[in-house]
C-alpha cells in the first residue's frame, strides 16, 4: 500500500479563506491608464535628471578648460585632474555603451 496523506487532517484546527475577485473592465481600464501615467511621469523625471547631469558635467568641463587655458599655474594643477576624471568617465561610458550595443 503506497504512503498516503490525509489532506483533510492537515487543515484541522486552521482556518483558510480563498477569495477570488475579477477585475471589471472599467477597473482594468483605469489601472492601465494609471500605469501609463506613472510610466510617463517616471520617464519625465529620468529625462530631466539626465539633462541636469549633462549640464553640470559640461559646465564643470568648460570651467576646467577655461582655467587650464587662462588660469594660474596652481589653478591648472587642480583643473587638470578634474578634467581628466570627467573625460575618463565619458570615454569609459562610451566604450561600455559600444560593448553593450554589440553584445545585444
């Protein structure tokens, strides 16, 4: 005789409830509309965050370039590493993007 488990005995002394509700067409349409609006808002926030980052990085690069061209020797000692770090990050990002694009 194979080993058998009494499933009714497993539930003795415990209460289980199962509630299944189906979504109405109006609720589904409202949920999809809300999800679309949230996605649109999220893309807008990402866009402006990226734009602000680009403006700040370009501003720093231009300030460093200006200091390197016209600044005092002590100022140039500070500007070169900052500009190098900005350019290094930019080139590394381009290389990473190109590799990711090729891999699929």
